[in-house]
C-alpha cells in the first residue's frame, strides 16, 4: 500500500511554487490571504443563496437575501479600497 504524502510537504511545495512564480516570499503571503478570503466569501455567498432559493418561509428568504447583500457589498467595498491603496502605492 503506498504511503500518503506529508501534508506539510505539500503545503511547502505549493508555497515554493507560488514564491518562485511571484518572486518574493511576502507576495505569497498576500496571495494566500486573498485566496482564503475569496474562498470564505464564495462559501458564505453560496450558502446564503442556496438557503434563500430553497426556503419556503418568506421571512427567512428576506433575511438570507439581506445577508447575501451584506456579504457581496462589503466584499466589493474592500476590493475597491484595496485597489485605491494599490494605485496610490501604499500596498
């Protein structure tokens, strides 16, 4: 039976590939943070949308729609702020 690879070795290899692709190790930290944030927003938005679409209760649909609106609104606002900071050279 083949042995399973060590997860820390896999993470180290992925980090090494991202670092060599981006050129610096601090850039890979930003990439991981952005990927993690995007994944979290995608999971939350998908869950809220599925509850909103499948619920038969009008009050629950309204609440999940409001949660979805807040998630997507805050995300686009943060992306806009990050782009402004990047344009000014602060990031």
